[in-house]
C-alpha cells in the first residue's frame, strides 16, 4: 500500500478510536452510545473494505504498467512494419513517397471565393 493511503488509513483509525473513547467515556444516553458504536463499527468495516479495494487497484495498476512496458517495443516494431509495407506498396504503384510529419503552412490550400 502506498504511503498516502497508509497515512489516510491511520488518520481515519485515530479519528474512529477517538470518537469511540468519547462515546464510552462520556455519559450519553445509552441509545445514543449504542447507535454511535454501531456507526463506528460500520465505518471501520467500510474502511477495511476500501483498503482492500485500494490494494487490489494498486496491484492491477502495477500489472498494467508491466504489460504496457512489455507491449511498447512490440507496438513500435509493428508501426515500423506498417510504415515499410506502405512505402513498398506506394513504390510498386509508382506513387511518390508519403510525406513525413505535418505539411508546412505554405503547402496548405485555403479555399477562398474571390468575386
């Protein structure tokens, strides 16, 4: 788990523990204390589930990064293969080689109606 996630988890745990101590130490109505303790218990369960989800998402992100790192050279090679194939096909048809990059401003055609 990352440090920010751990820090948030610790802060939330401290907040819940502090609220529980205040509920138990004070003299609130028994119904209020019971309801407060139930809410705190539910908050702890939700926090535990969220922590599990965060760990799962972090593991998935790491796996995705490893996959992308492995795929990058393959995609580059496929791009080169496609480029060479297109260049060879243009040559066979007697067409000019395709342009590289964006056209310069002077090569752009602007359609203007002049009356």
